[in-house]
C-alpha cells in the first residue's frame, strides 16, 4: 500500500530525509571539490551547519569591522606577525 511522507530536497532536486541533510548537500555543492581523493566538502558542509551560530557571529563581527574600517593599520615589523595576502 502506498504511503505519504515528508521529505526535503536540495537545490538539485535530490531527496533527503532531514532538512540538515538537504542543506549540507547545498553547502557542499557551493564549496565544490576540496582536497585530493574524496572531497572534503561534505564534511565541511556538515561542520558549517553545526557551527552556524558561531559562524554567523564571526561574519557579523567582520561586517562591523568593515563598516568601521578607516584604512590599513601600519604594524611594526615583528617576527610573530604574519601578513595575509590581499584577496581584493
């Protein structure tokens, strides 16, 4: 006998039993292939979903810093300061 049920679909139309699985699939797709061999993207996507609150807090702090940004800060040359590459 046929039964009805509830499911969730990612952006590609794949069926999942939980919203977390569908969202993790979408996140993994956005990340693309990461690493050699089997992609690390699915595991990273699950971690992003699990740490969502902390990640959103980091992005909120980032947005606030960008709003307050008055130019680059000059740092003295020290051995313990690593300069990050400018990504635009």
